[in-house]
C-alpha cells in the first residue's frame, strides 16, 4: 500500500512514538528513510509531521461489529484517534472478528473496518 501511495505521488506519514501513550505522524518519502524507533517499531528518520491526516490505517489484533478494535495495549492509537481528525480504517482478516469486545471509556471506535470478506 505504501509503495502504491509513493507511485501515486501521495504523502505518506507513519507513526513515531514520542512519549508514553503519544505518537505523531512523520513523513516517509522512501523505504530508505526507515529506522528503528521505540519498541523496535520502524519509523521515519524524517522529522516533518502533519497535524491533520486525511486517512489513517490503524493496526489491531481483533475487532467487533461495532468497529471497536483490540490493539496491542499501549493506547497510542486510542489517544491519537481521540485527539485528531482523520478517517480511521482497520484492516483485518475476518477470522480476527470477535463477537463483542469489552471496551473502556478511553477506547475509540474506527470509522470503517475492512476484512477479506466484509466491510463494517
């Protein structure tokens, strides 16, 4: 997807963890810009950030029909979603669907979930 975005001359921003439970999007212009960030998660060595991102693809382990997701436990995306306008999409395999996830008041819903079999 990133490769295609580069070919389409779109700007691509990827997450960079800057402090506990907070990340920012940083510009990625080439795969050569990738470096290890916090938790050995690849990020961009570039510092350019953007406050408003049109589309954000959010990772996760599981999801439910209400568009809640089970993340990796850091709260980075929930904090980001709560504080930044964007259109948030989760990409999952249908097999990762849960009947109903338990969520807290800090958990944030996505706008759309796309699986290999359905769109929620």
